C-alpha cells in the first residue's frame, strides 16, 4: 500500500522517470537482481508485428488463459446490445457474407442470418466450417468505432458499431495454428492490449513512439475534408440522420468518419509523404515523394521515436519490411506480396526521409517472404534490435489474407531464430498491431484519449524467458518500448510518460515492461 501511495504521489508531481513504473516495484530484491542479470544477457531483441486479431479470436481456448470459457460463464454480461442499449435478440447477418471476395464457395449473407447472440466458431464443423486457411471478409477497425464498440469496458457494442454484423463475434480453434505450439513452449501474455484505439496505422505509430501523428493546420490543407464529426463526449462519431436505428437493419452511417480528429491528429489511415506510398509522385515531381496535393498524404512527422533513442545510445537497429524493395521497384501486386504502405511507421518521419543516412542504415528490405531477413538471422547478422513486418499476404489480416499463412510464416521465422548463432542471447516478441474489429471479452484498462484498445495476443520467446507459461501481467504495445528502454538504458519517450501519467490517474497501476516473462527462478 505504501508503494502504491508513493507511486501516485510521484505521478501527481509530474512523471520524469520510468524507474518506478518498471516491473521491479512488485519484485523481490532477489528477483530484481536475477531479472537485471537476465536483461544484461539479452543482446538481440526481435519484434515481429502481425495483423488484426483479438486474443479471443485466436487464443480464446488456450489452456490457463483468460479466454472464452470465462466469457461464456459471463454470457449475460457479454451479450451484444443494439444502438439503443437493448439486448439484441440475435446477431445481425454478416453483411456481404462471411468469406473474403473471391473465396469459392462463398459463405453468403443469407447463410449467416439468425445467429444466436453469442460468440461462435468460424471453423466449427457443425457451423460454417471455414478453416484458418480461408480468408474472411474484413471488419471495420477504426479509432472512434473501436471506442464505441468497447463502450467503456463493457465490450457490448461490437455488432452495433461494426460493419460486418455477426462476424465480430467469430473465433477459431487456435490449437490448429503453428504458433499455438510456440506459445505453449514459451510465454503467452493474456492481458496484452493494443496501444491505441482503432487500426493499423495508429498502432504502428504507437509501436515506435507511443504517439499520435499530427497534421498542423489541416483545415487549411488538402485534407480539410478528412476531419471527423465527433459527439461532445470526444469518443464517438455523430450518427447521420439516415443511419439505421438498429444493427439488425444495417451498418451505422456517420456524418463524417475521417482520418483526422477535430484537433487535427491523424488517427485513421493516411499515407506517408515518402515512397513507398499508396500515393504516386506528383506529375513531374520527385519520384521519391508522394504527391503533396493528395488529401490522404500526411506531412512528415518530427516526434522522437525509439529509433533515434537507440541510435543516440549506439544501439544498432533496423526495421525489416517484407517486399520493401520489390514495392519500390514497382512490382507490388495483390494478392502477392500485397505490401501495405501504412504499415511502415518510420517512413512517416522526416528523420528517415529519402536520401538521409538514417534511412539507408535502418529501413531495410526484408525480402519477398522475408528471405533477406531470414538470411540475416541464419548468418547471425541481426542488429541489436530488429523489427520485422511481414508482407501483406503473410500478415494474417482479414479481407486480403487468411490467418494460417501468416501464422505458419512467423512460426518458420521463429524456427530460424532458434537456430541462429545469436539465439543464446535473444528475446523475441510476437504480437499483433490491433484486433481487426474482432470482439474480445476483457475490458481494456483506461488511460488516455488514445488507448489502450482491445486485447490482442502476444508471445515472449527467449532462452531467458519462462517456459510453458501464461503471463497475466497488464501490458500494451508500448510495453515493447518499455522493455527496450529498460534493457538499453534509454531516455524515456514523451509518449510513454504521458501514458504512465494517465494510467496512474485512472488505476494507480503501471503498464508492464515484459520482464515478468523472464525466468527469475535460476
């Protein structure tokens, strides 16, 4: 109790250090000593960032985890509600069908009508029987919608404010996944949340800086039409007059669901000012830049990222992007490699603009299917910190790929890592950028206006980590930054300090730094 009061007092005075919010506050002196030694022995950190899955969607049946068994026991609390607050008598149909475009045979919208108001197995042989190797349709996963779906922690408006009807409640038997076996061998975190509400764009920014991008004077820019119309509560979009009253009758319509907040933060997908970008160069302009006249182009960002902090400390690091060079060469295509431009967060920052030494040193081609990244693993040539982003067809994102292909790819990468000359001093973190619109029954902790959002899977893999262990410590995406900060003794990013202040105001508890997953028993 004294520790908690001390923490709150320091937080109220103005947070200036991470020292008191690390896991060491709840560890004995002996544990702290062992963890500190373990940290010093970790020389290589690898972060693998997959896409768009909630914890319950893939790991809801994992032994020892807070999963679907708990959710079904609390089913009276977990029934989805309509927009007026009444309990839905059944789930809405899956609008436009369950399966992604082009899947044969498709599961049509008509086949999904009258589902019970409860979670359901997408791969249930007695149900839709759609295996992990079949892509479902995409689900809305945006900043304001995620908050409206979470509904203050009740998680009861996913069907009401999604665009896919019942699909938000779908889950899989994850024991069929290759990574399931990896999770059983090492540590699975079952209380890990996406760092920010919404989608991939914002959560990739939180992975590297724990910050929301800004668009100064957006109202006087080509993006002026992208400002969202938000209710006075600041967390919900204003419904349009012609929006269906009930989720059973159709998806919600909003006055303006844009990329920007009313005070000009970019929270939904915008494109980088540098190539590779979904925006082509301006006619006659520099081919390394995106057309500045495009409404979806975000100005270069200048906030501090973990990259600059690592470099200043002399720590080597790189962001490996699958199919980066292929895309720069103009050979990106769907379905392969389906490179996603907004999944490359450092490419949004002026510090890594085309022609800069930092870009050449740190933004590296991971190769098609990760071939160059895997070659660096096998050669024992990884920098001290590596981020790996698989290309689109291998990242598990609903709508344009399936869960199994990416899961198998990541499991294969881990197999290479375990055989790498660097493995003996390595820690690997595998997680997902966000929930992809899928429901999860656990309420996210309350912190600041940006998040945390819904619960997502995370695996911590290391010879120094706990084995066959489910870690219930509260984490979010920024925990990765906290781990790097503690391991390499870095200055604390402003976004981490802001999140800590908010967490202490709301709950008096810190977000963990992943060191609870280290084995302190020997």
